[in-house]
C-alpha cells in the first residue's frame, strides 16, 4: 500500500538511504556511535536550545549495539 507523506525537508544526504513508500526491509550497511552533550546535534530551520548542566554517559555495557554482519 502506498505511503502518504507530508512536507519533507532534506538538507543533506551523505551515504544514507531515503525511502518513501513500501519496502520489504532496509538494513544498514555501516554503523557508528557518537557521544555528544545536550543540544549538540540539533538540526532544523530555527534552533533555540537552553541547556543548564549537561553530562554524557560514555559507559556502554552492550558489546554489540547493531550488528552489520549478515545484513544484506
């Protein structure tokens, strides 16, 4: 069944997948993890952030978050 999408704003696509409509599966071919503080990676037309104290938890207890081995 076709998808009905509303307004979409795509400013940059660098090595990513943009899918509208039906798909059997979409699996990642690469993955990465980054740790940033509050309000560091906000994107959009108008950004207003009011942050007090910001702390990032870098302790990762998961050994594998999203495996790419075997994703075709």
